[in-house]
C-alpha cells in the first residue's frame, strides 16, 4: 500500500503578494527586496528579486509589509526567522522561512 504524505504545517497559510526586505548578518546580505507568497503564524514563503547565498539554518531578519501597496516597512514589522529551504530559479530565489517566534496574523483591509 502506498504511503500517504501528511501535512507538516500546523498553521493555516494565507496567500499574499506583499513587499518584503531580507537581511542576513552571516552572509553580509543587506536588505534584499522581494515579495511574500504565503504567510502563516509559523513562517512564510518569499521570493527574492535576486539570488543570494542563503542556506537552511541561516538566521535572517525579515521586514514584512502588511499590504501590497505599503512602500515603507516599519521596524515593528521586522521579524527574526530561520531559512528552512532555499531554491534558486533563474535570477530569483524562493526561501521558506520559519519565524523564531510565532506571529499573530490579521488580515489588512
């Protein structure tokens, strides 16, 4: 009998397309721009506009905009996270991140 994959995520994901900025002290990456693809209380999937050398286990600071039109990300919107997966696709990079502290999510209206 084939083995059935089980969902590992404990939290509901919300599809998003909001600006993000990412920083990693280990690699010297300073504020790479990108977009969120989905977000949950435990983490997020982001797409960066350029490829960077981040690997699973790297700690990053992530600024998350609350709406697609928010141009400036405030300091209160910066969260700490750990890279879980990193996948390069042409000139872009997708990162799955786990927040170091669970986040309370509220839909922007």
